[in-house]
C-alpha cells in the first residue's frame, strides 16, 4: 500500500509540474524591468520614432483576434502597447443596447496575453477611448474620455485619474516620472506619474489631438492652431513654435494632428494642409518640407493631407498621407526615395528589420523599407486608424471593424501549437501512465487478499 501511495503522489506531482510549466510558458510577465523587445507606448518610444530591432512577420497569418462588441459602431483606433508578454489597448465600443453608458458610447481598456489572446482584464468607462496606452513598470497610463488615468498593469485596478476639460485623443508619453498628454481643451498637461497631480499645463490656440514626443528635456507637440510647439519639460515654458503653411485651395487649414517624431536633432511632423516638415529641434527653424496632395476624405468638401505620424529609422522618414501614398523621404534633405500607393492612410507606420508596416483602408500592409515594394497584405473589414505595434515577430493592430488582430508568420503559429500540443500530449501520457499503474496495483492488491 505504501508503494501505491508513493506512485500516486509522484504521478500527481509530475502532472502538477507539467501543468505549471504550461502555465508559466504562456503566462504574461509584468514586472518593473521591461525587456528590450517591448513596445511600451505609441510609436514605441518617447521620441516616437516608430522603429524597433524586433522582427515582424514574414507572411501574414492571423494568430488570434478579439472581437470588440459587435459590428454596430465598435471601433479600435487606439494603438497597442506590449510589455512583458501583455498587450494593452483601448477601444470605442458603441454599445447602444446598454442605457447605462453615455448615449450608448462606452470605452474599454483591455489587457490580453500576447501569445494566445486570452483576455487578462478589462476596464469599462462611459466614454470612448481614442488614446493609446503607455506602460512603465507595472503602471499603465492612458487618456480615457475626459480623464487621464493610471491603472495597475497586472490587475486593471485604477490607481488615479485626473479630470480634464475635454476629450483626450492624444496618447501619453511618460519620461522621468512625468506623464505628458494633450487634450481637445487646447492644453498640454504634465502630471506626476505616481499621484496624478498636475505639474503644469500649456495652453495653445487650438485643440491638441497630437501626442507629445519628449526628448532631452523638451516636449514636442502639434496643435490645431497650425503650430508645432517645443516646451520645457520641467516648467511648460514655450521654447519655440513653428507655424505650418496654409493651403488656400483647401478648407481644412493647417491643423497639426500628426504627432512629432524626433531623431538626430530634427523634429519630423505632418500637417493636415499637406506638408511633411523637418524642423531643427533646438530652434524650430525649417530644415525642409515635402508637399503631398490633400484629398477630400469626407463629404462636405473638406480636404486632408497628413494626419499620420512619421516613423524615422536609418536616415529615412516613412509617413503616409490621406492622398493614398506611403512616402519614404531622405531624413536630411526631404528628397523622395520611393512612394507606394495605399488607399487612405490614417495609420502611423512602424518599421522593423527592413520592413514598413502600416494600415490603410481595410488592409494592413508590409512594404520593403528600401524599395517600397509590397511584401504582403492582410485584409480586415474596415478602415484602420490604429498604428501597428510589433513584438516577438507579431504585428498587433486594431481596425474599425471592431477587431483587434495579432498577425504573425506561419512558423509563429505552428511553433505555438507545437509547444502547447506537445505539453498537452505529455500531460495526457502522464495521466494514462498513472492510471495504468494504479490499475495494476489495485489488481495486485486484490489478488494478494485472495
């Protein structure tokens, strides 16, 4: 009987270890130290260069997707942050069936396991979430409706919130314990990351949809008043502003909804008026500008130029325009290197290991960064406003079709299923062996009694 109990204990211990190993292999890890492959905020870093040393998928396979609500106005325009195997993203869920929410509009902030798409937690609010999250340590920062919020990244518990006078489309940047974010109330805010206390605010002449980039103690941000601003990160004092050009043929003016990207002492930013600008980061002086062709995006004769934010890597600026063209420009001179036709680009590009990833009208595109030739295309069912986030060979992106997608290579999918399948097979075999030994011992014990 003692031998029977020992075998049973060993078998159960073996199965428990296997199950724990399966959990640890696929479980997300959230801690204070982020890995070098993380994509921790909009366009990856505080300079918003949109570049990573991570690799992206060679061929597009849907590894998993999450359907947000139903196809009744549900939208995911927020761009994802991925830290330690967890994907964070916001959404605008038009849940008209739920009267508890403001006019049927509700927002949700999600945390998913990056590898298999299992939802870890979600937090619902009574307003849409257009902002993209930024994650630092074990805290997630995001604009949610009229509030800047901080959440525990592991549990989704709210840590603090700071109310603002209007909706937040801007995405936060977090540097040296300070959260920087813009609002449609025309202000840029600096908040203490631990407490949410306001440190300063700067009032521009127009709504701020642009997301601040923070480099070397300076905050760079665009405004709907047509200016790009450089602000002292400690005090909020204006260092300089650059007024973008007005195109008289178009009625949308020169609003700057694009978010600045900063590289090698140059600020790169787009304008609704149709120009892409390179500005000296210290003085605001124009280094060069490149003109695109504003397009009648919506009804009413309103024309839009560049709303996407530039990605900058290896001396090349990659940015899409509403005119349906993805541009690659020499970062020093603004000279066009190549262009590729992609319908209605509102998505900001991301670049990984020689490939440019960007969303267009209903499709996600991968382009060769050197030539602009198409590597692959992945279809969704509606406009893509979200910017791709890249982690561990996978592109994560949301669509206005209400889905959030994890797009990987066939090998990524196969490897995942092989690992999970292999662990399951081993566990099943272990259970079978245990039951077989248990049966033999029971038979032997019965025969000895007789």
